[in-house]
């Protein structure tokens, strides 16, 4: 721990109570908490205390695994008989690992179970608990992106990127799971979509001060030029960051001709007004302070590489890079929605809850 905890440990139960209320949990419902070997006990205790206050059913399903947030998917649920049936029978799942793209979650969603991932430190959960208006801004963004046919991204650093939209899914998360089958994560606020297969073209230029949040947690230190043709990154130029990208993607090829790690994956932007920009400088590579913040900075454009199976495609590579970029201009069908890093489409703006402390 680089800095001392700021929230009172006992306040976690109150935060959980509020989160379950945001999730519209009713006394007649049942929650399954899917924990793992790395889940701190205080999260379970807080969830149980909050559930007891509401009067709903809750139990813990502890997986024999220790997930990290640098690998997506948690198929371990398949290995335990009865687990999927329990998830289908539940009203809500709280998961302490990344469940995106898993078949068991798809089965749960089809049965109406809603999913809430909790991956962050309690201080972050307190700061980022969904403020009023975030759901409205998020769903507005989702509808707008879902209707668009083209996404274009420009920047002074040289980014000139475009792709077609509409074939794959568009998703949004607003920080709580209040609708049947909805998947969310406590603390986020963003919209994501996936380019039509083979449609991504152009140049993406990362610049110093842009961020990595997956698989590494660091600021981009040098300019990186990514050339993209027919949905695939075909050239990477730069210094340390370029080498890290190349090495990571190359290491995940399953065969010599496997280019799945090099595909453009989800694209989108942060919407959460309480995400503050200095968190990597404050916390360094402590991912527990950055899982949701790193995807939620309002107006940051999140460029990513790797899979699209979650959105209806066939690319299921485990290689996934998330790179929030700052200062870009984003256009949907030639309409500017983000101008040099600032959201200008007012429907996507939610008001922050002050004070917005930086350096904490
Ligand atoms: Fe991602």
C-alpha cells in the first residue's frame, strides 16, 4: 500500500447498503457473491451486513482460484457442478473478478440474473459510487453510439482513425446493476462499442501522459504510432511503450499466423464526473485503485486491442490492452461529441459530487 487507507473500514457496510439500494435489491431477492482466494473478507462481511439490513437472501460462492485484473474471463465457474444453476436461480451476482465474455455469465443473464463486478479498493468505491445523473448520461451515450454508423477520432498528436459501427454490440455501465440481465461494475461510468469487423483504419498516436490501465498500470512515456489496416494493427513505432505493446501481443499469438491479439477491440469513452486524472501519479501501479477510474475519466477516449467475443464477434484472445487517451476529438457520423478531451454533447455530461480531491 503506497498511501494509507482513507475510508473508515466500518463504513464499507454503509457503502454496500447504498450500492444494493442503487441495484434495487428487494427483500424477496437472493444475491450470490462469487469470491475467490484473493477477495478480502471485509467485502463479504459488508455485503452480508447490507443484505441483512435489506432483508434479502445472500451467500458466498468462493472459487478455488486467485484472479488478477490483468486477465479477462473467469471460466472457473464451469468446474463446480451446480454453480451455473445457482447463478441462473439468483436475482443478482456480485463478482470479485472480471466476468466479461464468459459463457456462464451469458447463461445467467439469459435467466434474468443481473451482475455487479466489484474490483476496486474501498476508497475508490466511496469516491466513485454512482452519482445522480450518471445512468441517464450513460444510457444517452449508449443510444447515440448504437445509432451511429461511423466513429472517427482525431488528435493534435496525429491520431486520424475511423471505423464503421453497428454490427457489434454497444454497452454502457453506470455503476450499479438495477435491470434484469444487466452487467455493471461499482465505480465505472463509460460507453463502449466494437468496430465492424475489418473496418478500423488509420493511425492512432499515443502521447506522453496517456495511460495504460491493462495489462500494465502506467502513464505512456513516449509517442507511439499505431498503423491500423482492415481492423488490425500492422505497425507499431515508438520507444518503451511501443516495445511493451509489441512484446505483449506477440507473446499471445497462439500460432504464427494468429493475429487476434493485434485486432482493434472495444472503443469508447469515460463519462464518470468523479474520476480524477492524477490517480496513476498518486497510486502508481496499484491496480486496485484504478480498475474503474482508468476507464471512467470523462472525455478520455479508450482505445483497446484484442477480443470482440463479448460483443458478438469471434475473437476470443486473452490478449487485451486498454489505453485511455486524453485530448482527442471524437466524432459520431461527423458530429463532434468530444472536443480535445472535453465532452461537448451535453446529454453525456453528469455533474460531479464535490469536492473532487486530487492527490488522494
Ligand atoms: Fe478493456
